[in-house]
C-alpha cells in the first residue's frame, strides 16, 4: 500500500481549517431506480460530527480524487469499488490552497453497509429530502449545485 500522506489540517486561504493536506474527496452514491443517495451520519468526534455527509476524507499525494473517494467509501462503509460505477467528478469547493472533489457514483448491486467508527449511521435518503437533514456545513453550502448535477446524471442514465 502506498504511503498515507494526506492526513492533517490545512490553514486555508479562506480563513478556515480543512482536513486533507492534499485536499479531500468524497463520493455521493446514487440509486437512480429509487431516486435516493447514500448519506452518512458522521461520528461526534469527527470534523463536522453529528451532521450528515457523504463518505470522504483526505487525499493522499499519489491519489486522484476518484481514487481517494473510492478508498474512503471502502474504509468508512465497507462498500467495494467493484460495485461502484463512477459517472462524474465535480469540483464545487476550490479555495486555491485546498479543494474538495465530489465524485458521483452509481451502485451496481445491492450492498450491505457496514459503517466504521467514523460513522454513526448510513442510509439511503430521497434526493429531494437531503436538504432536510442537518448537513455537514461544507455539503450544505454546495448541495443546491450538487443536487442539480445529480439530476443531470440521473437524466443521462435513464
């Protein structure tokens, strides 16, 4: 396994601290058949704890955003990369010194979710109801634009 060199805080040019020395990435898994997306309730001790988000975390220097997002999905919810079809990578948060990529993927088969210690719960939520959750601040900020992108992806898949 390659070196895990991405963990750590960045003092960002936006004035905030962000997790991920090389930026970060996460994955929004979408079930187009049921018009739902996989959401994760973050453990209290994590950055943005007790809020809903998507599996994700720090990028290592040798990883693409997609590789990092898939690795985080496997680590946090025990979902194998083999059942995910990546359909889009969108950069909605770019502060110059730090960025967060959101990868959109489709789940190719039903899979049991096994959250690790970073998650309290994981569940499928109707896309039109996600905004009603107590979202991680970073996700809440980009959700309207991300939802629009998800709708475009779903339309293309049908």
